[in-house]
């Protein structure tokens, strides 16, 4: 057998196997196909692409409400509404590390408030007084790394995790992986007052930018973790 022929033969065990496409990728594929069709169908596809970023789960009373580090004012408003609804009386927030310009303020001895401090201030203005800080995190993956041990330490059986709408599905995937094997039930709530509107995101520059950035992050998460729900 010639050397050229031998190089063309590949053992079955070495054949590359693609990971299974998730339901999210299927939805996104359909959205892209419909985007080039007639206007009503195109808008339907764009809405599907917007809602592909969103998870909003049914809620039940929980031990505590947790706000993602980037939930912002929308997260504080959502927490206030959930407390009013009787979901929980306690709220917890993450803090974020100082940026380079923040560190310069600190170096000059000037007041510096991180996002956690600002979030606590918003919550108290909304009448919520039972508020605690969890820890400083650098992003979504870090939130998932911190949450299991913190819930176990405080013996929480159930928590509601509030995130920005466009961030909620990726957060759900991260939490599914992080909380696997742990007893705490985590329910994800998308903040209603988030700037991102999944039904009309393509009508504003901000909406388009958010959709592109978050869709890219979600697709990367799907590729890296194809077995996540």
C-alpha cells in the first residue's frame, strides 16, 4: 500500500464527533433562516433570537433572593417586587472588583462605591433592609463558583437568582453546572425592567449591541458545554 493511500485511511475511533446541538442552537438557526424571509416571518425570527437569551422560571417562596452582579437598578426593582409578593424577605448581592480608574480614586483617598454598595443603597431606598453581601466576583462563571459553598454555609434550601433579561439563559446554564450535586434549588428570574426587550431589540442600537454580545457569549457556552441544559 502506498504512503499516500495510507495517509487517507483513518481509524473509526479517530473520527471527529460534533457535540449535540442544543435546543438553543436550533432556535437560533431557525431565527437566522427566517430573518431573510418576508417581514412578518423575519420579525418572528428576530423575536425568537431575542427570547433565546431569556429564561424566566416559575417561582415559589425561597430562603433568599440573590441579585447577579450586573443586574443593576432593574435587579433592585425586581427584588423589591418579589419581596412584596412574599417570595422572600431577604436579599443578597455580589460585589464587583474595582476597575483601573476605581483603583486610582482609592489611591487618591477619594470615596469609592462598588456595584454591591450601590445596589444595597438602591434596595434600602426601596424599603428593603434585610440585605447582605455575598463576596466579590468577576463575572457569571465566578458567581457559579461561589454560590454552592455559600448556600451550603447558610443552609439555604432554595434561592431565587435575579439577572438581567439578556443574561438570564446563560446564567441558568452556568448555575446548572455549578449546582449539580448540591441540594439547594435555584430559580432564575429575568428582571422585568431590564433595558433589553426581546420583542423589539433590533429597533435600537443598544438592543442590537446587547443581542450580538450576549448571543456570542451564549453560543460559546453551548460549544464549550454542549451537555448543559
